[in-house]
C-alpha cells in the first residue's frame, strides 16, 4: 500500500456523497497489510434479549459517520491523518446461530489481526464479543476487559440458550479469553433480577462499578482504577450503547432509564488515553428504535471515532 | 365453563380500555375445555431473513384488534356471538433457537388442540409454522396447506441454518406434516434467486400460483382450485402478511413491491368458506416497520378475525 | 372588498413560504361581505371514539394545502381565479364539551353564512357536523345530506354520551336538520356490532350504500342516485376521511381496512358537479397517526379543493 | 388467594412474551382480597388542554413495563417478591365527560380500596385525579397531596369547563379531598399566563416549589420539607410525566422545556421512603408523541415501579 | 477485468451484511472498461421546489436494494448474471448550485459512457437530468426522452431561477439535448397552475399523456405509442418517483394524490422491452418523508432493477 | 395602530385553535408603524451542508409556539403584555440561490427596521444571517455579533460556493457588517477539520469560546465577557439550534454530540439582559429530523420567546 487510506475530502464532495463507508474511508473488503486501523461490522442480533434490530447497527453507524471530521480537539490528534484507516466491510455471521457466528467472527477478525490492523467492531448485539475475544486471546492470551454497559451480561443462560447478549461475559471467562482480575465492568444500573445479580460478576473476579458510582468517580478516578487494575495487560474496550441514557441513545435493545450523559461518557473514554488497547467494539445500536434525527447512530459513530483516537494515544 | 367467552362490551367501556387481549376477549392462559376458538401468540423472530421485529407481532395485532366488532356482513356470521372464543396468551418459544422453539410450540399448541379449540396463531416469523404443523399432524396426519405468501419458503437452508423463515415449507414436507399434493402455495412474486426457484416448489409436489396469476384468478377460480386440490383433507391456512402490498402492510420483514391489495385478499379469504380448516396462522408482522397509523397491524387483526369467521363456516 | 382574495403567487414566493393558511389564501378572521367561499377549521376531537388528534386536523390540512394549484383539469375550472376565497381561521369550540361546541360552531358559522360565503369546514371529529347543520338548517330548513364515510354514525349513544362522532347523524335527524328521505349515506364497510347496524340507518329513512356497493356503482350511477334522491334540495356534503383506505389515509381515528382508493373517491366527488351544495365538510383527519409523508393531510387538502371546485359548478 | 401474584418468570419465557399486563403480572379484573398492590389504568384524555392521546397511556406503560425486573438496588427491596401484586385492568371511564368519569373512577377504585389493595393508577390526563381522590378521601378524609408536575393545575376553568387537566387541583380543594396546608406542589416551570399564577396555588394554601427550586433543593431537602409538611397525614403522590424534561419524556400533552432529568427525579422519589402513602398515580403519558424508542413509556413504567417500591417502605 | 462484477452471494452472507452498495454489487469508484452497467448516485437537491431531502436518495435506494435478487420472472432474464454490473459511487455535485452541478455531472457521467457502461443514475432532484442529458447528447446527439412523472417540468423559471426541478425539460429542449418530436411525457396529474400548463409541453413539441390517459392506455398501447414516437432514436428513460401514488411512494418532494399504482407502473416499464435505451435515471426519492417501512426506497430500488433488466432486452 | 397586537386569549379559545402564527399573534404581512417587535420567517435551506429541511423551520416553530404563555417568571416581564408584537409572515427568499436570497432578505427586513420594529427572524439555514446583517448594518454600522453555535461558520467556501451556512460569518466580516473585535462566538464543539479551525475565527478577530469552556463559564462569567466585549455597541444575537445537545434538539442539519442542555442555554440567554440588542435570529431547525414530540421546535419557540423578553430588558 503506497498511500495511506484517508476519508474522502469534504472540500471536494459534500459529506452525504458516496457509498456509506465509515467516515467515508476506502472500502477494503479483505485484510491487507499496511492498514493501521480498520472499522468492521458484525451485523448479528439473534442473541438480543428484548428489541432486535442491531443487525442494522453497522449500516446506521456508517451512515451517521459521514459527519465526522479528522481533528480531535481534546486529545489533540488527527484521527485519520497520521495513519492508514479503512472500512473493512462486515465480518461473517450466521443468522440464527450465535455459536456459529462466534466462530466465523473469530476467523474473519483473526485475518485482520494477522495483517496488523487494530480493529473497531460495530455490532450487532453483545454476543459478538465472544468471537472477537477468541481472535484476540488466540494472539495475546487472556485480555483485560473494560466494559461500559448498563448490564453486566453474566447470566448463566437465557431461556436455555447459553450464548446470548446477557451471558457473553460469563462465557468469555469460562473460555479464559479474559482475566476478570484485570477487568472492570462499569455502568450497571436499573432494576435487577435479584439482590445477588451484582455479586455474580464480583464472584467471577471482576471489579464492578455501578452507573451511579461511575458518575461519582468521574474520569480522573475511573482512569486511575483502570490503570491500577489493568497495568501491563493487553486491553479490550467494549462499549454497549445502552450505558448511555435513553434520551441520547433510544435506538438500542434493552434501554434502562437514567444512564450516562454523553457529556459524562466521552470524558470517561478520553481518560483512557495511554491504556494499551488491542481492540474495541461498540454494540447494541438498534436503528429501528432510533428517532428520525438518528441521534443514537450519530453518538455511536462518535464513540467509534473516539476509539480510533484512543488507538493513537494507546500504549499498546 | 358456564358462560361462553365474548369480547368486552363496547357500549360499556370504550374500545381502548383494558388490557390488550385479542378483540378484548378474556385471557385464558392455559388450555381449557369449552373454548371453541383460541387466538395465540408466537413471539419469535430468530429465523427471519431480513428485518427482525416479528416477536412484537402478537402485541401489535392484539393492540390493533381493539377496533374489531362481532358481525361479519359479508359472511353473515356473528364472529364472537355464536361460540366461545378466548385469547390464550402466547405459546412457549426459545429465543435464538428455531428448532427448540418448534418443539415448544408443538407441545403448547397440542394442549389447546386436545382441549378441542381451533387455534389461530399470530407470529412471529414463518418458522413457527413447523411447530404448529407438528401439533396438528400428530392429531390429523399430513395436512393440506393453503399458503398465501410472497415467497414459497422452500429454500434448502439459509446461510447454513436448516430451519428458517424461508425454509419452513420444505422442512414440513420432509417431516411429512403436510401433503404437497393437496396443498397450494399462492401469491409468490418479486425478483427470484434463479429461474428454477418456482420449480423447486412444484418439484416438491405443490401447486404454485404466482401473485399475478392469483390476481387474475380472483376469488371464484381460486376457491375452485382449492376445493379441487384439498377435497376431503384437513386444511391449514397460513397467511404471511407480506403477500399484501407494502403500502398496506409495510410492517413486515421481507416486503416485495406490487402485492395483493386488501380488496383482493379479503375476498380470496372469504371464498374459502366451506373449507375444512383445523387451524390458521398469520405471520411476519414486524411492528417496528409499521407506520404511526399501524395499518399493518390493523389489517393483520382483520385477517385473524376473518379466520375466526372462516372457522364458523368451515366444513371441519 | 375591492380585490378578490386569491392565493399567494407561487412564482414570487415558494409554496412553503408564509403563514399556513389554506392554499396560502388571505386570512380573514371575521365574516366579511364579498367572500364567495371560506375555508374554516373546527379543531375539536372530544367526541372521537378511538384515536384522538383531529383537533390538529385543520393545522395539518392547511399545511399540506400549500401544494395546491388553481386549475382543475377535470372539471375545467379555475378554483381560485373566478371568485374570492379566504381562510376564515377556526370556528369557536369548547374542548371537552361536544354540546357546547355544537352551539358555538352554529353561531360562528352562521356569521359566515349571513355574509354570503359558502363554507368548507375542516374538522375535527364528526360531531362537529351537528353545529354546522344547525347553522345551515336555520337558514334553509332541513338539508339533503350526502355522506361519504366508513361508518353510518347513527348509534344511539356512546358509553352514555348522546353527542359523539358515532351518533351525530341520528342527532341531526332528531333535530330535523336533515331530511333522511333526501339523503344518502355511502361507503360504510368493515365489521359491525350487529346485523341490524345497517338497518338502523335505513329505518331512519336514509338510503344507505355500502362501500362495496359504492365501488360497484361507480361515479355514473352514484351521481344518478344522488340526483334522484336530492333533486331540488339544498345539499350538504360531509366527507369523513376514513371512507378512504388506510394505506392512503392512515391519519384518522377509526380506520377500517379495504376502503376507497383516491382513484375511486375523486371521480365520485367530481360526479356531483351540478348538485346544489350549500356547504361542505371534511372530518376526522388525525395528524399524529399520519406518516412522515403526510399523505392523509395532503389527500384531505385535495378533497377540500375539490369541494371548492364543486361549489363553482354547483346548481346552488 | 393461596399464592401471591408475581410477574411471569423471565427465565422461562422472554420478556416480550404474553399479553401486556403491567410487569407481566397476573390480570385480576375485579377487586379481590389478598392483593397488596394493584396497578390500574384510567384511559381518559377528554380533559387534556393541548395534545390528546393519554387514553393510550395505560397500554403504552404496560407495554414498556415488560423490561422491569423485581430487585430495587437503591431501596434494597424486592418490589414484587415480598407481596402480592396484580394488574387490575382499567377503571371505568366515560369518554367525552370528565365529571361522569370522575364518578366512575371513584366507584371502581373504591372497590379496590375496600379490598385492601394499594393502587397505582396510570392515566390518562390529570383530571382523573379527582375521581381517585374522592375514593381515597371517602375512606381517609382529606389527604396530603404530593404533586410533581410542570403545572400547578389550579386554574379556575378551561374555556368554560370546570373539570379539566389544568383545574383538577382546585376542584379537589373545593371538594375538600385534599388538605392544601399539608400538601406540596413541586416542579412548576415554564412561561405563565400571569405573574399571579404561582400565587394562586399559594393562596389556596399549598406550598409551591418551582422546578428550579426543586432542582436546587435536591432529594435531601425536598424530603425534609415533605416530612415537615405532611407529618402524620395520609399521603397521595401524583406524578405528571411532564415534570420531566421533554428530551426524556416527549410523549406528553403539554411539555415544557428544561424539566427534571430522570437522574434528578428518581432520587427525589426515593427520598420519599418512609412517607405514609395510601395511593399513587402517574399521568399524562401521550404515546402518539413518544418516539420509536418509547422512552417516555419506559420511564413512566419505571416510575410506577418506584411507586410500588415506595409502598413497601411506606409508613402507611 | 477478468471476472464480471456480480452481487455478493446471499447464500453465504445475509443480505443485510456489508457496506450498502446497490444490490451488494462491487464498488468501482472510477470508470473502468468491461463494466456493462453501472449504478451511480447524484446526491443533489438544491433545485427541488417543495420538500428537500433527495440528496439522501442514493443512500436510501442503495440500502433498500439489499433485498433484490437476480432473476426477473416476467422478462425472464438474469439481471446480474449475464453481464458485469457495478456500483460506481456518486457523481460529482456542487451543493447549492444547480448549474455547476450539471457541469460536474456531465463530466463525471461522460467518463462512464466513454468506458462503455450503460448508466442508471439515482437522484437527487430532477434537475440532475440536465447534466445527464448533456453527457449522452454529446455522444449521441439529441435523444428521445421517455418521461414518467407527475409533472411536466417545463416551467420557464422558479422564483427567478432558470435551472430547477420544474424547469429542466424546457432547458434540455433549449440546449437541444432531446428531440421533443421523438419524446413522450407521461403521467402528469393533479392541480395545475393554469389551463395552459399542459399545452406548454405540447407547444415544445412533446407528446403528452396525462396520468388518467396513461392508466387507460395500459402497457400495450403505451409501448405502441413509444415505439411509433421514438423509432430508431437513442432513448433515455427518466422516472420521477412521484408518478407513483403517495401511498406507495410517500418519500418524495412534490407528491400528487391518485398516482400510478406499482401494479400499473411496473408493466408499463416492462412493456418498453426492445426500446433502444442508452441511459436511465430514477429521481426525487426524499427519504426523510418515507415511512419506517421505507417503501418508497424499496420501490425505487426495484425500478432501478427493472431498468437494469430493460438494458438487457434493449435494442440499443 | 390603535390597539397593541397581542396573542389570542387562551381562556376563550384553546391554544391549538386558529391559523399558526407565532404565539397566536396577529398576522401583519407588511411592515407597519407601531409594532414594537415582529417575528419573521426565512424559509430557506439551500445553503445547509448536511441535512436539509430548515425551509420548514418557520412553520414548525410557529406550530410549537402555540403553547407559549406571556409571563416570564425569571426575567419578571410580560413578554406580550407591555408592547405590540406581531407575526410578520415570511421574508422573501429565492430558493436555490443564497446570494439572491441575502439581497431579498436585506430588503424585506429593512422595511420592518424602518418601521421601528425589533425583528426576531426564524430560519432557515445560517446563511440567512448575511441578509439580516446587511439590513441592520445599513442602519447602525457594523454590529457586535453574539453567536451561540456548535460551529464557527468561518470556512472560506463549501465545495466552491462562497455563501453557505458554514461560511456566513466570514462573509459578514468581509462585508464589514460585524465588528469581530466586539463579537463573541460561543459553543463550538465536536470534531474539527484541522487543528487550525478554531484559530481561523480568532485570526478574524473574534473571541471564541468552545462549548466546554462555555459550560464551565456559566451565565455569570459569560455575560461579563459579553459586557466587556460589546460595551456600547449595537448587538445582534444569532442562535443556531445545534448549539443544543441532539437529545433536546435532534431536528437540525448538522448535529454534534454533547451540546448544551436547555438548562444551561436558557440561563445563558437570560444573563444577557441589559445588552443592547437590535435584532435576533434562531436558525437551523430542520423539522423532518425532529421526533413526533416536536421537542426541537418547541425549544426553538421558547428561545424566540426568550429573545422577545430580552428585547424588553435590552439597553438598546
């Protein structure tokens, strides 16, 4: 690859022009050497426990990403200018079969990892995380997982199904893809099934921070906790859009009231500058439940963009 | 049961009052003797090939059914007055697992069949048909299937999955739940994967009538063909809402342009008076894609109501 | 009034410019001599039996009317060019009180009648008809009513309330505002409460034509029936938007499937050229249930425009 | 009643399955001994002063409540586990007649009170409060009213009608159903008709706290004020969803900008633990104005759930 | 190009997977030899006279085209199988400047023409036709234009602007890009500005067929007229989605009631098999006004697909 | 003018009655002496860089303004009671031509300025500001501009067009309509094209306050900065609705995540009491992207109302 991949120039064509790749980046449908970062879709929603639709999440996030621009004024980085970034299209999925999908995702994502790209995967429901973690762990060993999510996703099963959006973290522990002792689950809120729900995550070894605690901590203390917990480990950041308040992110499968404001979530993300990230995902955007203003998709596109920026200031 | 189950009286409470059972009928959550007809939901959409959301189909159809009234002026029957009709709630499903769902549906529906009720099941995606047919065939042997659908649903598999919305008819033939020689698939239209697509259904033994042919036939000839084909058999009517034109039924998973108008579909249904029906379903209503006027759900509720009327004038 | 009132010139300002009066006509908030035709709103929906929202009907119809142009190619008349037409604003209503509203409407509309204008009133639910008919009958005696509606609106009462959308025709008969022997109710369709429902209208003296019959008659025979029935009488045309199929008019309170297509309704209206109309209304547009394309409001605006055209070719 | 009424088990059937009762509780359509708490609908919106639609509020809140779970992590109570809770269906209403509705509501609600259940009523517009208060006051004498609302609802009349959403508090004072000296109206904000508007409430004897003041007070001081004001009295909590900011609760009849965030409102509610509540309502959810994500209904369902939790920690 | 470009295989990845190119065809952003047909976007809506939004038309049509399949059962052709078809991305546009856009479009489209591809351009408002015709006429001389449109688009100017959606046909005549004597404008309907409106098109030399006449003619007579009129000429087919009825195509800029049903429009298109087409466009899809079911975009995608099929059976 | 213009009386007619002028004020379509303040529309969106639709902004803001009431409890002024306020309809625009529109706007607005009215103009995209400033500067010389906007709008050009939403501030400087040394641009946020973007505004002489800085400053310090910067100058306040967070104002053309909450923006506005304002505008409301609750339009109507209140407490 002679020329780094960059977004189309908004001074030459309006931002709504062209096929909807992420941030109007070139479409590179197969893994290719020289790509520093790649945005990939995982259009799968078989394993969502309430409202489906996240299969259209990648399309919606790509559409909304047309408005992104390269310069990040807070982190002071040119998100696209200093590296080669591509839209890698969608990873393989098997509709109706979460387990087969995990296998396909792991295989396809592995190709990009082997080509040296840092991936940001756009879901899809949260079950896609299992395939991603398999790909990463096969190359790095168990990862430190940073989860921002309204739900801890550590149920045993869902109506008898073992791989589901709400069980994926437990499955990842069982497969030793992540190291709970180095991982933090943050943002959990809302009614629970039982008093023991939060304990279940802690019993698995995770540090668990509720949504109210997270808001109280703020970026400074949160990043300090992350630093302490993960130090030296390869980190994976998984962002479930439902950690955000439904007024800002209505387009999701299992919303909970009184979530993080974007004004809180973005500084939390930016506080992770310096963390050694090997991969990222953004999940559970369900476009049929977004409003005509497509605010959920737009926020999600910005979070993917923040992840691309974090890669540039990552210690990995 | 001393008193037959009837809808709430619209002269005493407005039609938008009360919990949304179908047509404001009593909720009878377990099979019960003395119920002549029962409306049941099958909230499952794991096996839909494009837009999900049919898991909310039963809710939307129940909501829209509040507007129904008892007297059918064309068939000249009192749909609710001359028998006992209940809303039986929803049948059991296993989200994310079409095969396990088929087993649960067959078992739960069997309970109602054994109690002597004629069921009308509201889907859900079309894969629910397999469980329904298992329950009926276990009691009656292979059925004559009357399908009204934009798609023949006889694919071999879908991305490797064998039980899917688009494969269910083939699976039912393989399990000998239906007798293709006595069955008609009508209403197929739109672009096809290959010239052979329509032949595939005929090779399985079905009579296949395309949408254009169906419109040309009209109710008189269609019912004549049905009579000839099914004579003497136990019949099951499966109505996929996508046989209707998307302007009238946008809320569905795989719409095709230029479908039947309700003005065509309702007379076709009514022309089946006298057929020996043992069961019915109405599938693929996907509420997130319906407009604010909820026209799809309203039309679907009317079709369920037509099915209840057909039961009254059935030869079964 | 020196200059006749005309719409704003679309060659000088785009049609979306300006305050939303009907067809961009001048706003004349009080009755004024020299106005030939006046469009008036009746923003009232207390008496709607299912979905409310018709109080915003006048606003929505005015908004959609911006697209109208003056020349009627079928009737070959310049709808605005040959007379003075105004938007008279809204008639007085009393929210929450249908009877008090009828009184206010009758009084306010009477002012316009005394000023010599032919009114077209945009509802609002169908109960507004009572006040309108009082105003007209006070000046002309009992009228011949031409109703196009999915429902005959001749119930005795609605949950104990005597003046409601569904009872207004019976009330008008009781008050001798209309002469049933000279009136036709056309377009009734859908499930009924009882076999006797249609007979109720006939027992009051009306000629009743169902929706299916109306479609079969077509414009030629329908207008012939109207001519025979109404000959010599002062006629009032009341058009309930729910006579139209819900795909074309989802934004209404009590939709019924399989209604008239606009392709059928508009010729029926135009076939009434030559009838002696003294007034018109268009009711039951409920904007919250219209889609983002506002097709219901747009169709309603066209029907009001057809009424203004009918006035020009009226024998009255 | 042998077994306490509990929600359906989400481990056995997905939360979107079954007829939409509140939180998937059993439907108990008539008052029954042994029910500790009952959720009831009041589908009435004749008396709303701007956007109608609250008649569909109970349906929407029931639909959104499917996502609720039993454990309240902040109050540390099992909302459903420690008592018997039912969905009692809808109370009687008389569409188009607010006064007759108040009488029906009082009678029907009285039946549940006599059976010993604590009711949470889901409106409907705010006029339903009058009937509720009549039922409670008939059994307890004048109540202490805690109102959270963007409007004080103490107008004299609305276009001549005396019982309306905006007049209901004044009517309740006149009927001596509430004791203003023990009541607080909190959350009022937005443009007013006149400088004296707020004084009107104070002249009736109420303590009035504006929205800005309420936000400044916070839960600690608010609950202290409530304690001081109501001490010893039987309390009724009425929550008008429009006290919440329109970004979080767009689906309401008379929204005002810059309202409470849910992050503020929920702690305020929880601060009322220990108050002696005899009843609750949640009013003015107008589903046609909610977005596709149904955030208003979801928030409202959570507030009803908070009320059920408050009952468990009530001193009553 | 060794391998012809074909859509992604729906048996290997679900149709909602991947970046949204038209029909999941390969994206070929620059003109390339060996491409038989190319779908191109023209995301421009500066020149729309009522509702804007057509700049998002190409995105919406691409999104909806995911459902297309290759076999055309009526024309009996494999639309994608027998030739190489690509998505060429979007042509250059200059937002806010219709004249500069025409120049850019002509230049960019010319590149594809020179590479030997037959283009189908997706608008964008109708003003884009001028640039297209310039590119074609530069290579073929004046074309025979077949227009299907609710409006004749032959105004002199629009509020002083000479190149607008409603003036583009007149401009094309003035520039001698089309030969009116060999062209037909069909489908015009709705209110007109003046009696002379239709004459204006005829005075320019066009054959003009109103919507009512077109419906009466049917496919047989329409195609006969086309054959007679165009015989021997290079033809261009321009399809304005507003020729379709708003119930089927609400998402457009200037809808008119009572348009063609898709059941009428598709046979009209198919009747043109054998015509010598050199190019096609589909314009005026305005996604913000489409419903959640996206029926307009889906119909538009089907019409583009019909155009690709017509190319295969074209005499050109 | 004998009687001052006031809104219609909400005690006599419900707020949803009547033609939608701003706040139900009288419509005064031509400049008239004695009008103290006038609300005017500028329905133009040719120069918007992403989502169009702002041409319908004036209609939507007028519609939502029906809910406004006269008394401002924070500023303690009767917004309508102490002066004569009118809705002046829409200013002239030339669709498709931003430069011609600027000329028309300047001319039409000048008429109102000469009549002595303080105008509040409702856009329309931000390019309308140029015409407004021309009218004001012709009478007062260069103005102090207070801008609240997510974007600084100082680009050199947009795809070659010099007058666009994103370039208008630079054009105004070049024409010496504003004095950058006395102007503040506040609220800028989101991804930028380049690090130098913010410097560009400062190089033109503006004081630039980013969104984060603005939130940190709060009303007290912001107003102090305004006072210092503008002292003695004639001020113009331009409020781009996209300075507000998209959850509260989704209906706009180029939203950016994490904007001002209304709870922050309204106090900022009110802190400007005492500033010498000669004019105001509110731009970029794009109704097709607003939700069904119309929260953007409602917030915008409130901001216009705040501007009318600011006029009353202005030092001008």
